[in-house]
C-alpha cells in the first residue's frame, strides 16, 4: 500500500464562522492545520503518495503543504470546479493515481481523527481479496452517520446513510480501502455520493465489501463541540500525533503565545502564536487561535476563539465559537451553541445568563 486520497472538498457548514475563509481540514488543531495530523498518520502507516480531492477554498491546501516534501510525502492536488460529492471527488482524482487495477488505495474523509491501525485495515482487505473495506466504529447515536450492517464474516450487507432508525450502532468511520479498479468504475463527470450511490450499488451488484471493526480512538470533527474535543485530545495526548508541535500535556503554547503567571490554562488548551491570556483568566479545553486575546479574569471553556478575536475582562464563554477578529466586550456571558460571526462586536455586559454576574 502506498497511495491515499483525502476528501477535503466539503464546505464545513457546521463549523461556520471558522470555515468562512478556511477549509475545514485547514483549521489549526493542536498547533497545525487539522489535515497535518491525518497526513502524518498516513505517512507513518507507509503511505508515500497522497492526492487531495479539493473543492471549497482549494488554494489554501497547496499554499500550505506544497509538494508534501516537508512531511515526507508526495502530494498532488485536484480541484473540482463544481463540487462532485464524495464519490465524484474520488473518481475525479483517478488520473493522478499510480496503483495497478488490483492494488489497494486508502481513502479518508478529511475531518476524521482516527487512531486505528490503517495498515491492519489494508492487510484485512488484501487477505480477503475485497473490493472495498470500510473502517467501522461503534457510536452511541448512529443517526448522523452511515450505518453499516455486516454478517458474521464481516461482509457488508447494507449501508444506510443517515437513517432515522439505524438497525445497528456500527457506523462508517470514513476511512476506506478501495481496489483501484473500483475507483475507475465510479461514473465520471457528475456528482456521486459514495455513501448513497457507490456503496449501495456495489452491494447490489454482489461486490465483496468488508467491514473492518477497530475501536481505537475515533472522532469526526465536523461540529464545534467535536472540533474542540479533538483538539484537546491531541494536546493531552489522548490521541497520539507526531504532528503536534510540542510535548503533550495540559496545554500547548505556540511560540509567541503568552500566558500571565496567575492565569490557569488547562485541559488540553492551545494558545496560538501571539495569543495572550491575561491575569487571573481561566482557559480550559479550548482553542485560542493566533493573536486571540483573553483579558483579565475572563473564563473560556470548551470554546474556539478565532484569530485576532478578543474576550473582554470578566467575560464567561462556555462551548462558544468566536469568529476571527470579533470583540466580546467585558462581562458578557455566552453559553453553549453561540457563534459570534467574524468581526462582530458585543458591547460590554450586553449578554447575561445569570443575575449575579459581577
Ligand atoms: N472533494 C470533495 N467534493 N470532498 C467532499 C465533497 C465534495 O463535493 N463533499 C464532502 N466532501 C468531503 C468533506 O470535506 C469531508 O472530508 C468528507 O467528504 C465527508 O463529508 P462530511 O460533510 O464531513 O460528511 P459527514 O461527516 O456528514 O458523513 C460522512 O462521514 C461520516 C464519518 O465521519 C459519511 O461518510 C458518513 O457515512 C460517515 O459515517
Ligand atoms: Mg464529517
């Protein structure tokens, strides 16, 4: 196995406003664009050539990763002029692949943080001569995912994308091994969903589609809460990544980040380059992007503070996303689910959730 395709063309709607100017896989996560962690894992598993299937904000990928040499990879880029969906995106990069028809190609959704053994998945695929082998995980609520039904031998019997009443909690974890020839068989030049069209089509044609269960760490970082969780798990080392630029622990302070002596920064928080945490502030399990400022006595938990944004003195944020350069005035209280748009300004003390706040 030496080749992989990464699907990175989605708009990342659920992560707005962080994805307004930035593709989802390029959002800094534990100090580097999220995709870096996936690329490092693929390289460590023996992949040497990666093709990025891009669409939304395509230019940001090549501008950062170039030819891939810095990561010890060869990276090619293919951009869809109109989004082709997951299956169309895979088909669209076929010209860049070097594998022979029977050889395995690894495919990853670009927002999945997975500690599973990629090489073991490929080995299982090869051993059984499968057409496609899907990494499967078990989740509490499978409704937001592709539900995958297998028989005792691991053969996939049904693939039900985002079904309201899933028959099992085993889901598609977004990492596939495809026989190269199966990629060439996807229809060309039109949108195709690998989940809604390709997998069901392969099953009804009798192709051998296998499920490979591996219960190592797994997370889809597609929502703000999951994004923050993934970032802190990388910083604390709960999921290992050789791409984290520093030792793992309670916090990761990037060069040029500043934390006041009596501030408490913990729970896997990242303090970006040039970001500042003021006196007596508490920042837990959060992501402060470059140049973000948390002023004196503010409390920030499980939140993302965008580049150059500022959180005023005594403000309290829990489970919030603050867009780039937004200004949260002093003593505001923002709770779970709130998203402050890039550049927005909240006047001092204008949002409160309890009457006893200072
Ligand atoms: N190139 C390209 N073109 N990529 C795309 C396109 C497109 O038109 N649309 C989506 N993608 C990429 C996204 O960037 C993302 O990396 C991946 O395809 C999956 O899209 P998501 O939008 O994140 O899908 P999801 O999370 O709702 O569901 C998918 O992932 C789940 C596991 O995390 C499905 O594959 C589910 O079956 C699966 O359970
Ligand atoms: Mg996703």
